[in-house]
């Protein structure tokens, strides 16, 4: 379905608005899109558990699914050609429970790019904790799967690992094979449906979202964004300042989309956060035996990286070989895992058997991702992830540049650098670069930056404020998008949406005692 031009379509649009009292009185014109409401998906208990819903939460999940409204909105594939090919955007709405004091609608903007958001009103808001659940009292919570994801229109490329997968330090020859394999994969993928894949951009997702807003009869959308969803929030706010209410963006993306700079900044932040881990481990040297000072721990872990790159171990009960990249992966973990990381690093210092030490297996032995459960929603679409990232990446490094950058990265970050791999995600991507334009506006905006995390570097929060304005809310942890998971922080988020006011920050996820 597309924009409504007939009396029948107009009647359907009015019926869709009438189904939701809060939209009553909204102006409906023939060119306003509508939601095609339908029954929400039914999920087995097994599927619900796979969504990280606890056994105790399953009854509440099912009750919320009875409240959830599900539908689709038809949008142009190419917003510059509104009369051309159409695609469907899957949307959900969890209506405010206190209708007499309703404040509006808050759209949840998922991460990725490529993460689903269809069930976010249930999973990321009401079931998150008691504090976040309060957001649904006075706000409708809107979820959606961006184009290319989940229940929305999408395509799929074959994105199997490229290049050699042998354990051990990466050689230039192996790196070249990885690079060539990625170029071939990218060219094959982009050529499979360039008309669709070329329209997978943050700008187009923002335009889709505004059509969803119009279809729901909302004058504005408030925005709750996570990770890549923060960049989507920036783009939406830049394009539609008059349609944007309050916006809270957690783990803020940078105001630019160069993949090479993204990796460089994140790698440096990961090594800095390892310094915090090293100091924590040093204070517990009697337990872990990795060194009595942070410097000694740093040296010991760097030594383990080199040793396991020189002599990788393949355990009979683990699919993943343990080489320097695996050790570096442990060193890169956030503070919620420091206790287990300390045990695993200590085990690797003395491991001699053919089976993996228990904590090493716990942290590194997860089985390869298999087929999804029948009936389960798609949680991540890697084709959309690749296409959005590469359509917006102006770096697209050649091999010599990428190899040189990788060597420098490993040298500068001796504990964690090996975990990053060769930065050639967008090598050879043949479709045109389409960077979004960000604009400053006076609307209410909170940028939640986490002081020590590497996935969304804290400095990106400061860069974004300089680029588009807003208030910085500092979370004193290293855990990606943790704000709404911590009850005290979540209370600040809800209070902001209710009042427009917020403090300077919160403690976030505590480090282990």
C-alpha cells in the first residue's frame, strides 16, 4: 500500500486512526499514509526464552503481546520517487496505560544498523525494569523494524566469512586473501539487488519513520535511541525538527560515518578501558596472579597475546581456536565480566590439557550461530548492517592502507588490538557513498555518553554535541547502552520524558566489588 488517494483508502486510514483514541482529531488528508493493522505474531515459550525473557517474565510478556498492536506502513523504496516501488515497514504500538494524562508517542530506535525493533516496546521498555515500565504510563511506545530488517521488506546476501581462518598472527599474505575475499563478497552482494541495497541508508530509515509518525496520526515523535539508533535519531531530528519532541540517545554514535576512523577510535578506547581492568586485577593479584601493578598486568596480558599467536591451541571441546586474537578478546570485555576474564587469563597462563579450561570455555566457547528457531523474529540482519555501513562509508580503504592501519593498531594496542581484525568491511563496495547531513536545532536533546566504553566512544558524545547541540548526560561505566538497564539511570530517563529535565549523569553499571 502507498499514499491514499481513493475514498476506500481514506476510509481505511480514518478507521486506523479511530482505533486509537489519542489520534482522534488528527487531520487526515488523502496523501497521508495509513497503518494496515493485523494480528501480532504468536510465539512459543521456546522462542520467547530465546529473546532473553526469563521464565518468570513469560506471563507478563504474553500479557503485553495481547496489548501490543501490530501493522505495516507502505513507504517508497526511493523517497525521491514516491510513485515508484513500495516496501513495507513493520510497526508496533503499545498504547499508554494512563490515557487521561497521555503525553504523546515515543519511538524506540534500535541499534545495528540491522537490529530489529518490532518488540522493543515490550522488551526494551516495559519488561526492562520497573522504572522503564513507567514510560508506558503516559506515552505510547512505538517499535519498528527498519527497512531491510525482520518483518519489514528485506533482502539477504550470502555473507560467509572471507579469507583464511587459520589461527595465529595475521600475515600480509593472509590479510590480502581476506581483503580480496571481502571485495568479492561486497561486489556480489551489492550487485544482487542494487535498487534495494542502494536505498538502505540512515536517511531513508528516518524518512520511513516520519511516514510511520504520520500514519499513526502523531504530530511529533519523541525518540529513545540506542547505539546506531542514536545516529538515526540525529538524522531524524535534522530532517524533521518540527516533528521531533524530546530525544534521549544512549551510547552516542559519532556525527560522521567513516569506518576506518570508527575502528581507530574504538580500538584506542578499548585499550584504555583495559587499563582499568588491569588496575582492578592488580588489586586482586592473590586471586588471579597476573601482576601486583597495572603495568605488570598489562605486560602479562600482552605476553599472553604474543605467546598464543606463536603457539595457538585448538581444544577438542571448543570450535574457536585460542590464539592472540582470543586473548585480546578477553582483554576487551567490559567490567561486568572482569571476574570471569581474570579467571580465564589465569587459566591460560598454565593450560596444558587438550580440553579448554572451564572459564575459557565459558567465555570463548559459544557455539557458532545456527539456524534461528522456527517462528522466532530476526534479531539482526547482516545484509542491512553491511549495506547501511558501506553506503555511508567514504573511506573504503584499499589493501595497502588497510594493512598499514591494522599493523599500527596492533602495535598501539598490545593487549586488545589483535581482537579487531583487518578493517576492510566496506572494501570494494561499488554503490555510491551517501552521507547524511546533520543540522543543529533547538529541540530538547539528551546525549548519554558512557565514560569508558569502546563501542560508542565517550568523545563521540562531545563531538555530537558540538555538531548538533544537546545536553550531555554522563554514565560512569564501560557498558554499551546500559542506561535503561540500571534502575536509577532509568528513572532519570523516564523523568526526562515526563518533564524535559535531567541531571548531569548517573553511575551506570557498577564494577565488581
